C-alpha cells in the first residue's frame, strides 16, 4: 500500500473512530480519569494499526477497523477499572 493511499484510508476513517468512541461512552460506565480524548487517542492508534495490518481475507476494511478499534477501547476501559479498583483497595487497606 502506498503512503498516500495509507494516509487517505486513515483520514477517511477518523469519523468511524469517533462513532465507536461515542458508542462506548454511551454503552459503558467509563471510569473516572478516563476521558473521551483518551479513548479517541487509543482508537486512532488502533485504527492506524488496523489499516497497516489489514488483510482482505478478514472482511471489509471498515469492519476490520471497527473490531480492532472497539476492542482497544474496551481493553482500555477494563485496564482503567482495574487500576481504579487497585487504588481503592490500596486506600482502604491503609485504614
């Protein structure tokens, strides 16, 4: 894939990332400290990686990007929940 084609695919799919982030924000209880901008950054990185690793045998590009981005967003939400729970546990353990 050429550089110009790659850049065009990335720019063309920014809106898809926004939709996926908004969907996650509406669907899940987002832990405190995790902002929409954080999820957008994670989504954009995942989208770029998805474009770079795209294999047409995996389905259409937009479905591939959606799977990769949404999985990355969910993983980050889970990580932040685990961090929050660990910090809460550590605070209560001092009592």
